[in-house]
């Protein structure tokens, strides 16, 4: 089946700043899908998140990982393989709790899977079934009575032989005594044997030099093979990551379709809201035009009011003047009335005197 998503949620993704190791750096501009994947072939759990075609989280869950809740809506975990710390910001505390529960569950499953794999490896690689393998073939040294070829050796290649101090096995006591008995009646045989051993030693030195060169060459080849193996492993890991990303993309197709449908509905709702806003904007424009007209009318009325206030001031000044004139006229009228009253009183006295004079005259006539 390969690697399949087993749980997905949405969150804002962050990574720790590699320089300060304190600040968080956002790796996504908005909330993205964060999924748990299970590889049934390798029995591995991973956390994967994609921002478009870019993998912003690719973290394999190991038994020594811990997911820590640092707030009600934020959690983090450290990935030693990626040499970073990932942080997730959720929209609610319930989503954070659910993600933390899944993390603990899959962490325990990873621990059990690791223990099973270790037990299986211990069973398959028991000491009774393992055989030592020699890195170099063993050669035998021919006896002194036989002719030696330059490439025939007896002892295996040892560090001493590589350094130029080849130690051969010493012959036993019987062979030594036999050689002494054979060499005693023939003094010239020791010289031939010495020459033979010198030739054998020269051949061994030549073979030793050849083996040393071959060993150096094989060491260089081993280093080259290690480099090639590391390059192949990196390439395989990169290809596996790419396959995982593609599988993640294919696994998230249904979610993407659902998100697309939701986005289309959201776009329709936003278009309807935009249309309503445009109508409201037209109304506001009409109200602004009416407000401009009202402002013009207000300005004209304010000018008229100012003119009226000026005229009112003038009229008030004239009113004060008229009031003063009325007051002065009232005072004059009062003084005129007082003088008229005194004249009437005087006239009444005169009339009374005249009436008495008339009456006295009438009496005189009678």
C-alpha cells in the first residue's frame, strides 16, 4: 500500500530561527494541511505538510520525540534529524489537543515497531549463524627443498608484513635437527640454502610491496565507494522524499477538491457581498451628493443668517436708539403732563374765581 495519510488537520507552520534559537519564523503565509502518514512497508510514522509543491514539514516520528503544548493554541516538537524545531498554531484548543493525542499514539506505535524490529534483527543475526570472513586470501610458503615462485606465500597478510617486517613460522625441532644433519657433511649446502632464503626473502619483499600497493589502492577504492554510497543514499532519500510528497499530494486530492468547493462557495458569497457593498456604495454616493447639495444650501443659509444677524445688529442698535428716544419722549411727556396739570389747576382756580365774580355781579344786578 505504501505511505498513506491517517490523520489531517490545518494549522499555521513555524520553524525556530537557526541563528537565535529563540524566535519563530513562519514557513506558511496561511493555515495549511498537516498530516500524519504511515508507511506500512517500513513501519514508519511521519508528519508531512505541503505549501503548494514545497514540503515545509517532513519529520519522522521517533520514540524519543516529545510534543509540547506551549499555550492553548500552540505546540512544538524537536526533530534531531532535520536539526530544527517545528511549531504549529491551531485555530482552537480542541484541534491542538487532538493533534497532541495522535502524536503520543503514533510515538508509542513507533516505539513498539522499533522494539519488534530490534528483536527480529537479534534473532536473524545470532552469533552461531555468523561466520568470519577474511579480507585477504591465505598463501603457503613452500619448503626450502622445492623451488619457490615469487607469488607463493604461506602466511596471511598481517600488519607486520605490510610494514616490511614479515614474520614467518619457525620450523619445529625435528626439521631443524634434520637440516643440521644434512648440512654437517656438506659445508657448501649452507651457502646454497642461504642464497635460496635470500632469494625467497627478496621475493617476499616484492610481494609485500605489491600487497601494500594493492591495499592502499583498495583503501582508496573503499573511500570512493563510501562516497558513492553516501551519494546514492542521499539520492535515494531525495527520491523517497519526492515520492512521499507526490503521494501526499495525491492523498490530499480529495481534501483539495473539498477545499476548492469551499473556496468556490466562499467566492460566490464574497461576490454577493461585493455586489451588496457596491449597491451600498452607490447609495452612499447619492447620499454624499445630497449631502453636498445640503452643504451648499447650508452655506447659503449661513450667509443669509450672517446677513440677518448683521441687520439684526443694526436693528437692535436702532431699537436701542428708539428706546432712548421713547424714554426721553416719555420723560418730556411726563414733564408736559405735570406742567399741564399745574395749568389746569391754575385754570380751575381762575374759573372758580370767575364764577364767584359772576355770582357777585348777578347779585348786584338783582
